[in-house]
């Protein structure tokens, strides 16, 4: 019983770190071009928070739900093929989940098409 609790805590920690990394890097990838265009940091931050938050949260939700439901993913290690197949599947599902959000934001003029 204790082994299962430790596995859950480790897996939950891994998912949490993944989501936090997704948020940090999502915001970084959004803000860097604005800062390079000489936009003031506070203004760039407001724009990125407004345009990226929904997309990132939907993508991360899709990824986490996929990882939680992918057979063998919870106990897989980096050296296991099932880990990489689960990760690839989660990334694809996350992208597909976020696509309608991004399309909506582009069509509404909230987000720019690159």
C-alpha cells in the first residue's frame, strides 16, 4: 500500500512539474518576440497573459488527461517505449485540444496569426 502511495506522489509531482514547465515556457515563447520588438515588459506581459493563458491551460489539461488514461504511463520510466508513446500521444492530444482555442482567439483578433 505504501509503495502505491509513493508511486502516486512521484507521478503527481512529475505531472505538476510538467504543467508548470508548460506554463513557464508557453509564456516565455510568447513574450520573447514582443520584447525583441522593443515592447515594454509590463505591456508585453499583459498581452501574453491575455492571449496565451487559455491556450496553455487547455493544452496542459489535454496532456494531463491523456497521460492519466494512457495504459502503462503512470508506471513507465524514461527508458520505456510506453513512456515515449504516451508522451507523444499526450502532446498530440494537447495540440488538438488547444487548436480550436487558438483559432477562436485569432479570429476574434485577440491573438495574431504567425
